[in-house]
């Protein structure tokens, strides 16, 4: 049981480049989430998918897109990276949205130069 | 604007002491309050959670105290150990169509041996 896995662990981009962060869970969870973590800001929700086939915006969606590829996988895409997107990105999953425990992946540290 | 304010940002406690982290919220519609623990290089993990119909919840050395009228809740770590050194996040959930967790800014706890 790997839980929630994320790739890559580290990434450096130049301004304007694009990339996709991958996330997969093996817990048969219905709901998946993407957060960013910045010092002093806690975790802020970018996008979430309540169930396979649905995606919704979170608190800070601008500059990002997501794809719920199947029940296991939820990817986050940066189309044109900006320095303000330098952050640590976490994927999480839960059985359903609401007061169910969210299980987090190990994170991707992204630097945009 | 952070809807959940957490203090202090950092905390140093001697081994065996009590660590206290406080959170305050504005939205009275929040109805679920979890605490997450994050070790360096790892994703956050659920530590303990409370609903507003109880004033206190205890799990081992960890206790949440909840004051609904003051719109505040706190985490108490009794007999703090060096292994408790981590970053702690409080959060709050609006159980509506969005079901999004709103996190506080985090507290970095160091327990000195």
C-alpha cells in the first residue's frame, strides 16, 4: 500500500515553461485534492475532484488546470509557470469530501526562476 | 484573508512541558475542526479532530479544547517529547457544497531534550 504518491519530488522551471504534476492513490478514494503550501500561509486548496469525472476550483485556482484521469489519478498542470507559483505542492485524497480524513502525498517542491 | 488564524508561528518547549497552539475563526458555519501534523519533508497527517458540539477531545497526550462562543480552539500537547517536533496546522471545514478545508498558517514546534 503506497497511499498517495506524487511525481516529481523536485522541479526547477523557467518562467513561461509548462509542466504537469502527477498524483496517484491506491486507497480506492473518491475525492482528490491539490494544495500549495507557502511559508506562513498554511495549505491552500487549488482544485479538487469530489468524484471521478468532476473537478472544481478551490481557493487559488488561477494559473492551474487539473485532470481527473481516472479514480486513481489526479494531475495538476501549470501552462505558463510564473515565479509566484514557486511553492510546495501536495496532493491529497479522501474517501469522500467533507469531514473525512484527507491523506497527503509527500509533496513536490517547485521552483520557478 | 485567512479565515483561520493560528498562533504562535513558532514555539520552543522543553521536554516534558505542555505545548499550546491556538486558532481562531470567524465563520460560525464551520462545523469540523481537524489538526494536522507535518514532519520535515513529509505531507501533513491527521492528528486529532473535533466537532463544535463538544468542548474537549483527548487522544493520548493530545487534547483539543473548543470554545464555540469565543470562536477559538486550541491544541494541547502534554508531556511534550522531542519526537513531537513538527509543524502543526489547524483547519476548519464548511460542510456545504464546497466541503473545503481552510487551514491556519501553521506552528513550528521544537521540543528541546
